[in-house]
C-alpha cells in the first residue's frame, strides 16, 4: 500500500476532509470553538445586562415592548403561537434527529449529519450555560407563552432554529454545493428563524437584544464548527480533493 493510500484510509469517515487530522485534534478544535463562542456570549450578556440595561438602549427596548402590546391581535396571537412551536426544544430536537437520519440514508457521508447534530447540541449547551450565569428578567408585558424557569437572555428558541436551519444550509453549501435543494435550504434558513424570532418578540418572551445576541453567537458557532468539520475543498497529497468533498 502506498503512503498516499495509507493517508487516505487513515482520514476516512468524519476525519475525511476535516481540518484536524486526528480525532484528539478534532475534539480539541471543537471544544476550543465552543469555549470561544461561550466567552463571546457571556461578554455580550454582561454588556447588555450590566451596561446597556441602564441607559438609552433599555429605554428604547421598553418603548418597543409598549408598541408590541398595542399591536396585538387575535390573529397574530394564533400565528405567532406556531412560531414558538417551531423553535421549541422538542421540535428542533426531533427535526434534527430526522434530518441527520435522512442525510445518512441518502449517503451524504458521516460528516454532514455529525456537523448538524453538533451544531444543535453545541448551541443548546452554549445557551444553557449562559442563561444559568446571566439572570435577566423578561419584558414587563403579558407573556403569551408560559415563561420557562430560564433567563430572558439569550433567546433559546431563536438560537435553536438558527442552529438547525442555517446549519443545514451551510453544511449542504460546503459538502454539496450543486445540490438541487440548495435554494430551498437557504429559503428555510432565512424564513424559519426569522418567523421564530419575531414570534418570540411579539409574544413578550424576549427583549430585542436577547434575540440579536442569539443570532450573533449562533452564527459564529456555526461558522467556526464548519471551519473545523467542513473546511472548503482542498487538494490532498495526491492532488485529488479530500474524501467527502
């Protein structure tokens, strides 16, 4: 067996095409990305809850909440209920599991399903750690959903929907750039998280800065994770693109 063939076999499965060349290095890179994004999220949280919460930004947010309250209607109460359902933990977990299964059955290789699963699992852990350390009260208007015993910061529903739908679009764009469903995947990546985000704001469950922070930290997490697991196509030692690309 030639050296090139040996290297190709060694870099099979998840490692095929990933930036790190060994499993420990891969795990270390993912953990490093997680720590970096958690630091970013906690920094945003401290800025919002310790600095901006006592100035003009907070006053603008209070005005926003008053405007939301005056524009509520029974129709939009019903519509936004489904937005909350789309971003709920159980919904996102079920759709992620189903998506990973479909991708595996359609022979997309192990990297894309694992990327999608890690995107959602990592986002959930990032959110849980941040909301445990940062206790922010929810907006002072009637809540149309039962408020869970978690902080208002950040928005878990928004972050989860971004992790799933944007994660899927980013993964397909990197591993299957000519996929026939690429337009649909990007359409869902924009429409579903936006619907969830606006629904949570309308229903009084989050301040605007909560959802802005969720958008920022989740996108950074997805891009870092993709850079580790799904880097852009590059030539291997033999001049042939790495497996899985």
